[in-house]
C-alpha cells in the first residue's frame, strides 16, 4: 500500500481506538447485573461500541497483513524503533484476543478486566502509531514540496530527467518511462514493498544523497534483497528515480538540522574565498560552467526558478550562490566560481 493509504488507515485506527475506549467508559457507568451478566446500557450504544470494535479489528488485520510478511523477509537486525513498533503491534493482537475471549466466553471476568484491556489497547495504539506515522507524514510532505510544488510535477520531472541523464545509469535505461508521474509512483511502490523488506522508512528519509549515491545504495541493497521477493533491475531504476525526485526536501531538512549558525559561518568563509581568489575568466569554460550549474543546483531546485528570478550583476550572482551555500550547498570553491561565472555571463545585464 502507498504511504498515504497507510497513514489514513493509521489515523482511522487511532480514531476508532479513542472512540471505542471513551464510549466504553461511558457504558460502564450504567448498572451491571452480575447474576445475568448483562449491562443496562442502551442497546444502541452497545451496538455502536461493537461496530467500532469490528472496525478497529478490521484495520488491525489489514495492517498486520503488511507487517507479518516483512518479518518473514527481513534480512538484517531490526533497529530499536522497529523492534518497539513490532512489539506494540503484536501486543495489540494479544490484548484483542484476550478481550474478545472474555466478552464471548468468560463473562464473569468482564467487569474486572475489560476496562483495563480497552485502556491498554488505546495506549498501545498511540505508541505503535507514534513510532511510524510521523515518518509516513514526512514522506508525504517531501513528495509535495519538491521543486515545482510536487515530486510528480512537471518542473520536478524535468529536474529528475536532467540529473539521471548525467548519472551513472546504463545507456539503455528508458528515462522517458522512469521520469513520469506513473514511473515515480511505481518507484514509490517498490520502496514501500521492496526496500522496506530490510529497512524502516526513517532509514530512507534520514540522509539525502546524490543520484550516483542513490544508484550505488539501491544496487547494493538489491543484492541483499530476499530471495522470496527480489528487487529486479527495472524496479531498481524506478526506485532510484523516485528517491532522486524526493531528495531536495530531504537535503533542506538535513541542512536545517546542521544548524543555521554553522552553515552561515561556512558561507561567509566561502564568500571570502570567492571574493579574494577569483578565478581568471579565461580559465573558465562556459559550457563546463553550465554543466556544473545544472548538475549542482538542480539537486534542490527546478532550473526555471533562476530564470524567473535571475541575478542581474556579478554581486547578485555571488549573493545567490552564498545563500545556497548557507542553505547547505557543499561544493569546491572552483565549482562555485563556475556557477557564479555562468550566472553572471548568462543573466547579468
């Protein structure tokens, strides 16, 4: 299932748990006939509580149909967060079985144990979703904040196509197929069903990479993929395209985590080097400068962005590059000089 579908199911799971638990508290306020083992609560409210319970169990079964196969195929040691997620997920199942058994067959225990079991289910639900939903929401966020407004938008598709055309992919890779909304959705599906055999979503979102780095990582990981569900060469290409598509927002997030103060100090140092040690214009080739600009800047932005707000002087070009360094752009001084030269030569009046 997609990250969006799982997130919706997870939130519905939580809502049902909260509603069922607090309705249970209300129902237990009515007198209970211990001889007949029957509550005097209104039948409609009892029916509503039962419907909420059926819905909760149904969503749990759907989510477990995804978790259990992952447990079977997992190839590496579980991260601590994943261990907790699995443990709470299994605990929910145990509590559900005990609660259903008491309600159906051991009603003499109902008054003593069912409120405790219902509360425990709510607590476990909150914990299991707290360990997973934030990362699904982050994935949805980065998909919708790529250059052009969306990872599947036209501007971002152009950016991904340009990056992959310069990356170390085999010559027969069908970029026209990969770099489409359908192709990126296919890559997302491979990520959710293939890559997550061995990794949780946090591992994927924790570190942005360049296209060549993604290619290397995906190839290495595919060699370790389960024999029960291997990641094919074509699937690798789709997931590489998808990871490149969502990388800009990941890159910006990591830049924020580094701290603006450190980035600003680095930017000032690089700006000083640029100002004091300019490269002779004759040594900089315009075509090479354009290549450096496109490959470097398109990591985080659509190229149309600079066309919409171009620098109109040498000073504006330097200020633009310094701001990008401040935001996390990490390149040798020589490449920064080339980008400034390209911007000044192409756009300055």
